[in-house]
């Protein structure tokens, strides 16, 4: 009997180690049954924003910390009803680009038919009157949070693609409508709301977990490869108030600010700003800039119940930001 128990224990140990090694091989090299695992996972998951009435607006202010709705802007500027090429449930996560005198917003449009987010865009000549154009990136998994940025005269876009267990990079071949997939910057885990920025000749990127309670940091010398986890990870742990990104990392009064959405007591309540006070390959520190959120729920109208995204830009002597909000 004792020998039998010993054999059983040894067998379980061997099987466990084998499973761990096989799992690592599956994730690292994406061999069979990697694609099957992803497909099954996609079919059993629902995007967390489904049936939540998110829409997009424009806020302005003399500083980043007095952003508010203006009377001459009819918010929300974009709703799901504006999306004409798919049956959209919501629009959210707006990132803005000013190019050749025109304004462009890239955002998630949640397809009601597939229950997956697609990346779409709208444009404006003045930043006030907006026109929806089309879906530009549609994969067989959920996409959102289309972080658009320019590097070496080329526009790039990194959407959230947690259902694909990846951080994917796209490049504009004909801005703003045509984009091609370049490759994965990270693979093997559910990375949410990747937020990339350049600092001291290096690339840095925040990524969150699906539970909105952990924030990690990665860095690389090369945009396309060599991404490494920061030794201080997790930067924020077990805190739904300050773990999940709420917009691009920005430079404000010669300071780096990380924007973070507050997901407690419910998803997408408001957005806070943290100043990054120390950043290197070995260290990271930050501090809350203000107890007052940059944007928050208003109690009435299109953003009555919450706001969880801000993309601010300094234009002339004022700050202009795309924001989103939910009515309930």
C-alpha cells in the first residue's frame, strides 16, 4: 500500500511538472494547441463593457486639472448610433490625433453581432463637429483602447487585445484608414490597456490585468522587440482605484503623468493622475497629483454614472481632451 501511494505521488509530480513545461512551451512558441486554447477562451468570454451605455465627448480647460464640458460643444459627440457600418452597442476609449489641420479620433466600437470590439475612427475639421467614418481594424477577438502615437513620421496603434493573450502593434500604411499588423510586443498573458511612451531614449509600457487591480511596467530599447518586465513589478498591486490605465502617458509642466481609471466600487467611475517621480530600469516611484479626479461622473446625462478615459492634448493656450462616459 505504501509503495502504491509513493508511486501515485511520483506520478502526480511528474505529470504536474510535465504540464507546467508543456504550458510554457505552448505560450512561448505558440504550438498546438495554442490556437485552439485561444479560440475556446474567446468563445467563453464576454467583453466587460457589453450592454453598458458608453459614449464619447470633448472636454476643454486652461489646465489639465480644470477640464470640463463647453457650451459650444454638443456632448456626446459620438454614440453607438453614429456607427453605420456595424451594429454597435457602445463607443469608448477615444484617442485623438491632430494631423494636417484635421482632428481624428480612434476608438472602440463594440459590435453587437459578434460581442467583440472593433477599432473605428471619426474626423473633424474644427474639433467640435465630428463625423463617423468606418471600422479600420477588425480581428476575430475583442479589441479596444486604440493607443495611437507617432514615431519617426509614422503612426502606430496598440489596441488592447487581452483575448489574444498579446500586445499587438499596428502601423498606418495610409493614415488614417489603412493599418497593417506588425507583430506582438508581448505574448502569453492577458494584457489590458497597454499604454506606451518614450522616455530617456527608451520605450516604456504600462499594462494592467483584467481584474483592474494590478499594474505592471515593461521597457525596451527597441519599439519592435526586446521588451523586458520591470524588476519592481507589480508597480501597483491589489488596488482597483489606481491600477488600470485611463489614457496616454503625457508630459505636463515638464512632468510625466500616468492616467488611471478608478474601478471601485464599479467599473469606470473616474480618472486620476499620478506623477512619475522616478523611472529607470531598476527603480520606479510615483505620487498622486491631486485628490480630485481629472474627470468623474456627473450624475446626469450621457456621463451620469462614470467616466474612465481621458486623452488630453495641449492646443494653443488650452487643453482639449477626448473623454468617454456611461449613463448608467
